[in-house]
C-alpha cells in the first residue's frame, strides 16, 4: 500500500476556558499504516487522549488536516462522521462505557443496530464474538454482574461488532488488575495479528512496550516516534464477513433501525419505571381531565335537553306581561279563556291548554302539605308530555261541567298515600274545596325552581271555586308536527295583537330555550375544557422537563452511542420515541381512569351524568401523541447535539 490509513498534518486543538485559551495539541504530524499496532504514550495532560479522540472522529481540530484513507475527515457532515465511526472504528474505553440497562449480548449488538443489521444476523455474530472472548456463559449478564476484565472483553467484542478496522483503546488496562491487563494486551496483539490496526493510549511504558510502534507526546507535541514509515510486510486482510460497509443502504434497514430504536426506548422506560410513571403523571391527569370535562358537559347538556323535552316538545307558552321579571305582571289580567279557544282553532295548534295556578294547603285525613294547584284543560298533559301511570286525566266535559276532579303527580301520591294506599277515588281538600283523585301522572323532574307537590284540576273549576279569578296565567300550545315553530310563533303573536290591540303578553318558545341552554352548556363545556387543556399543556411541559433531566442523567450513555456510530437522527428518534411512549401510555391510563370514574359516577345515580364519546377519547389520544412529539423534540434535539467527548467524560 502506498498511502497511510490515517494521515494527520498540523493538527492543533485548543479550548476556551473563560478568557484564557488552552492549547492541548500543537502542530501534530502523524501517519498510521494499515495493520500497525501503535502506542501513544505520555503523562497526564500531555494531549494523548485528545489526539485519540480526533483520530476516532469524536473531536475535531481547530487547525490542520486529517485524512482517513485519503478522505478529508474535517469536510464530513455529522452523519458521515457517524458512518465512519460505525463502519471503520471500534472503541475500547478505560471505564468500559457499557450501557448499564443492557446485558452483554445486547451491548455488543448496539453498533450493528445503528448499521441496520438484521436481528438474527447481528445476534449470531455478537454471540460468536463473546464466545471467542470466553464469555459464552455471560451473555445475559448486565455490566454490574460482570468483573472488570469481563466488562472490558465485552467492550472489545462491541468494538469488533462492525468489523473494527481500527481499534482505538484509551488506557485499556487502566481499570484492570495486572492479570486481566496482560490478557487484554495479548488479545489486542492477537487482533493486530489478524489485520486490525490498533491505536492505544497509555501512560504505562510497560504497556506501550507491547506495541510495535511507540509515539510519545509531551505538552501537545510529538517528541518521539519509533516508526512513521510504511511497514515492510503488508497487513493481513480482515475477514470480509465483518465488513458492514453500506449496510445502512440495504432494503429494510431503515425500518429495522426504527423497530430497534423503539425497543431500546421501551427498554429504557421499563428499566426506569418510577421515573417513567412520574413523567407521565401530568399527562394522565391532563387527559383524564379533558375526557371527563367533555363527558360532563355532554352529559349535562343531554340531561337538560331531556328535562326541556319533558316540559313539552314543540311548545309555545303565552304568558301575561312583557317578559320575565316584569314587576307588575301579576296585575295584567288580559289573558282570557277565549284567547285559548281562538288559538285552538288555528291549523298549527295540535293541543292548547289554558292554565291558572295558585298554592294552597292540601289535606287528606291527618296529612297536610302545601301544593301547587294548577287549573288546566285535558290537553295540558299532552302539551307538556306527562304520562298517566294510574287512572286517567280529565277531559273537556270535566272542564265544561266545572267538575271537582283532580290529577296528582307521583310526589303528591307518595306524600299523601303511602303504604300502598290506592289514591284513585280518594278525596283531597284544596283549602275548602274537595276534589276527587282520578289519575296519577309521572313527574317530569323538569322544574326550574324548588320542586313542589302538584295537583291539576279543570281550569274552569280552579277559576270558579279556588282562585276566583276570571283571567288566565298562561296558555300552552303544542305545535303540530310539520308546522314551523317560528312561523307559528309569529302567527300567535299576530293573533294576540289583533285581539288585545297591544303587546300585553310574551311568548316562550321551547326551541329557543333549548337552543339557549345548548349554547350556554357548550360554552361552559368549552371554557372548562380549555382549563383542562391548560393542565394538559402543563403535563407536557413536565414531560419536557423530565426528558431534559433524563438527557443530563444519560449524558454518558449518549456519548457512548455516538462513539459507536449512532447518527444524530438515531439519538433524536430514541428520545422522541421515549417521550411519545410516555405520553401515549399516560394518555391511555388517563382515558382508562376517566372511564373508571365515569363508572363510579354512574353507580351513584343520575344526579351527575357523564356522556363519553369516541370522538373525545380519540382526540385525547391524539393529543397525547402530539404532546409527546411537541414537548419531546427539544430534549431529543438537545441529546443529539451533545459533544461526544464531553458526554463520555461526564461523571
């Protein structure tokens, strides 16, 4: 071979420390040939480790050129540098730098994962490498279960996983006892004999003496070099099966890397369960809040609309006065039974009921209670959708004959006729007026004020015998199916103006009430939902903060991954997947929690109704995904941009 494998000229590296510039390397010129075993020796602080980091593409010089196989390394983009580290270099660190959450086999596999290697193939080769290094019985052991020498052998196997054309060893025996150190040196010599180029950094002359070439560095300069020219005998050719050049371009490699990155992210979550749960707690609360608030708003709206329907669907009520809250409304006595008769003759009127009301003391035997006495026609129960559960309601003949008959609701029945007494035929005393009970209707539960006992009697009877008034309080009109509510309202208004000559009445349209309440509940639901969304955003910020803390905690791990060939996109992808997984799992738990609370609330009765919808659940789940992406990107990007040299040396 006519050119060196590594050629460095004028390499200078300096660091800024406050206002002071510290120069670590000064005009280093060095050539390393294929198949050499080189020891770089020097005292602590001499710059030898910095030189090795530059040769391994973990650091870059401030000045000078560095060629690898004739290619200018300084001109390479970050992903190209990652590929160079992944496919040509293997690192053996003094402190082993194994990933603590993975067993020996998985640690060795990592470089091949970033190459897109198929799982079966990389597992076979990792098992073979560990077997050759005498660790066949330690494949499933994590680093804390291995001795120092065994951890270093795992580190060697990892360096060889993608071929390890150049093995860079930083103080490889520094953390080993003399016996393990001697075994490692023998292993490096054996690898060199097989064609691997070995560059090791050491301060120990005894270790350096095992190399075929020794370069001494002092104060950032090369002060001696026992070699420097091309070796007389060519280096053996490395075994082709270990070459992985271009694996990242193989079909399916990108998908395999994505799947493997997902598995690594999942493993990191499962290994740190408590941290993961605390991270997702904000998301759980936020998602549960959103789902519950939307369900509560929808359920409340549904319940209110049911109550409105129970008051009567498609109904218009004519009342005396000019509107709710008029102080002298009770003095306006212009609403007459004849008005109800005229409205009943119109095509749009399906049922019409005059109404007068007063309160009175109701007595049966020794039981006395205050009740609302309602004078109505037989159509009233149709207009307001009451259902007879016992007996029957009165009719037009009862009104015309001023019959003293009464219909009561279930609450009134339960108040006066407990213990299974049949109310039909019983006589109630309304003040001093006796009435015979002929029917019981189901209570609507749709009152807008405090609930009360209700007794209905013919309105003519009420006007003549109870209240003594000759005018009506209101007229209820049920609009015929097929008739337009707004048109009917306009025609009733015109008719009443024609009869009265002035506006001494007002109309209440059930559709208008329905629309107003629907709009109001929707607005309130949106308002409370926005509050819940704020809590969701706070949860997302919590995820981001914890992930940023996680980046700090795992700085060394990130440095190791970068050193063994991870691209920036690989690091971003792993941390982003972790953030998304945290949010998705948190979102799922939040949804399950909300549904569980819904079941508990349902068991307490119909006082509070929660109406869950698939749309809100899907939206909450998608929100969790978006939060994971949005708030996970910054920590992921921060992790990917870490300086590998700084990361590897972080305590």
